C-alpha cells in the first residue's frame, strides 16, 4: 500500500486507517522511527512479543511432548 500524509506544524503525521488496523496501532500505541540512509521507517512497538507471535506458527505437540511420546514408544518396544 502506498500512502501520502502531510506533516503538521507540530510534527504530527497521520497514519492511514488501513495501516493502523493492519499493524494494530491504536490511540496510545507507541511507534519507533528508524533511519536507513535517507529512508525513514516507522514500526509499531509490540508490548508483548510472545503474545504478538502467538499463532504465527502451526500448532501441534511441543518438542517435549513429542520426545516423551517417542521415549514411551521406545520403552514399550524394549
């Protein structure tokens, strides 16, 4: 998505609604600014990175659960 916004006298910039929704930016949210050469980037600050990543990977047994099942099977086969 491409968007253009004007900077106010106070230095404020409006973030388009579609981008605010997509990146979960709500009133009171914090954003971080970065410079890469002459490029200015903005990034939403995630309060709890673990909560934000929850559900990003496919579900299933944890590695511990898989290991316990494997060990139980090995024990039963012995």
